C-alpha cells in the first residue's frame, strides 16, 4: 500500500523542497507543484527553487544562539537544505550566508533529478483535500489558492508587510570611507563597513524619514514584522534608533583613523566572488529614486550602483492556533499538513525546519503510525508548539528565540543557562530519533 502513496507538495520554496526531498528519499512518490515558470510573485526574480528573496543570510551559527541551536538540531536530523547551504556558503563571520544563486541551483538540480519527485509547473488554485498534501506555498500564496484554503479552514487570514534590502555593486563603493572587518574582529574580514560622522548621520536620518515611500492599498494597515522592519519605519522611532540597530558603530572603531565613527552601515557579500553586496538591515519601501538619493548620502555609497532596489510585499499566513495541531496538521483535514511561512513560522531556517517536521509526520501518517511532537526544550519543538498554541486573537509569526524555549532550571549566568539548554536540546533530538525506531532518520 505504501508504494502506491503519492504526496502532493504545493510550493518549491525552502519548506516545500525540504519536505519533498525527505519524503522522496524515504521511498514516497512526490508531486511537487511550482508556479514560477508560469507566474511569479512580486518578490521573486528567478525560476530556481528555494529562492532566497530577502537576505542571503541564514543567521548565526553560534551554538549558544537560538538560531545556532536550531541548526544543530537540523544537522542531527539530516536536513537536506542546511547541507546545501553549507556547501554554498560565503564568509560572513559567525553567520551562515550563502551564494543565493549557487544555493538555489544546487537545490533545484537535486530535486529535479530525484527519481521519486515529479515537478509539475502549474498555478495551483484549488487543493485536492482528499489526498495527502503538504501546503508549503510560502507567504506569497496565489490569491485563488489562499481563498480556497481560507474557505476550508473557516478563518480570516493574517498578514504583515515584509521588506527587502537593496543590493549594490562592490566596485562602486568608495573605499576611502569603507573598510573590511568583522565586529570585535570575530572571524575574518567578511563585512564592508561604511562609516559616518555625527553630522553625516543626522543629515541621512533627516532625509530618510522624509523620503517618499511606495503607497500601500488604502484599505490595508502597515503591519510590519519586527525582525524585518523597513529602515525608514525604524528611523521614525527616534533619531538614534538606527545607531542602536543596523547602524551601531560598536566593535569597529579602531579601524577608522580619521575620527571615531558615529554610525556604521555594514555590507555583506551576496556571492562567493564578492562582486555584489547587500545593505544589511536596510530593507525598505522607499521609491526607487528615493533609495538612490537617500542611501547615496552615506559617503561610501555616494557613487553606488544599485543592482537591485529594495521592495516591500504583503505576506499572508494562516491563524495557526485555530486550525493546526502540534503535528502541523490541519485539525479539520488530518491528511493535510502546513509548512513554512504560511503556517506562521518566520525566517529561512525556521521554514526549512518546519518543512522537515511536516515531512516526518506525513511519513508517519501515511504509514499509519503515531505522529510525534518535539518537546519545547528544543528550538524546533518550541517553534511548532508556539504556532499551534499561541493566542489566536493576536497571532504573530515566530522565529527562533530563547523566549519560547523551555528550561527547567534557574541560572544566574546567561551563558551557563544557554549551554544547559543546548545540551538538553541535543539529548531530546537523540531521543526523538530513537522514537522513530531508526526507520528513516
């Protein structure tokens, strides 16, 4: 009976590709539906799978960070996309950043060449609710399909606005006002730092907060995710908000001999050759001409060549606490699982992790075995638990953070607490693998 099972995976983004690869690698035939060759969303530029539409950073690899803990959990579980990311990484200090084109190309070729995966180029507008399906459309789900989902689960959708940072040509940077270094000299010299004095910073902020933005639909409020807030919105919170955020000058002052920097913008490599750079933390909804005008006020960027301007897009997601259980399974339709950002997780690695978790439980489901949860003292377990059990009247997307991870002991020292939490997490992941009886992990 298992040989005849086919799982439909809707969407070839991060979560969808992770789900499809896991299932296919364990003998399950997968129909992977992707619409990009026919119709792209406002944030997509490539026909490749697992496209990183915002930053090229998968955040910290530090073991005692929540993001680092999540990556270590995924490594133990044999995560496909994390392995791809490590093969395509570019140097960025303690962060895992990738050459986005090489990463997506590697994922796409592996998926397309897998004997158990059939890629179907199609704009899916309705789901066959009777078949085993993983919905992994991402936050830019097709409107007709999202309406079909909402009609079935019986709840209004949630949304927030997400923004993308510009990318510039490396050779266009004025190196007399920039230098390569990592904060506190951790790692190599992976970031290009563009420094400003006090007057330059104040002039920049003044123009930024008064610059013209792309107008949203009149019926929508500007709800933004704190972790990806447009730079102009952050600047309006106070004239020093950028200095305590993406333009903080700490850990780098010794590299500037002229004067102590008042603010610093960091640029991160977009590709292994380092020919293009991402403006770290500068996601924006400014008009393109305003981006050119305002960002060029930063001395090192006075002649910057913009390879891609920043944009903003509307992200939709389901009200997970009302319709998903702790297995990422729809309560009304147990053969349907929801993975990635449409489920309410936020972030690249979180989406990958969600896709892997859904695939594990989908395989258990079609094998008529008991579905599994991860305990909340693991990072992945805490994220899945949050989206299934948060306040459904004010549900917001969640990424990896210590605030949602359980700890059964009190500590005065934060580092000792984090090490204890990491040790507990690693132990729980091993127990989780044992529960699977060695069948497919």
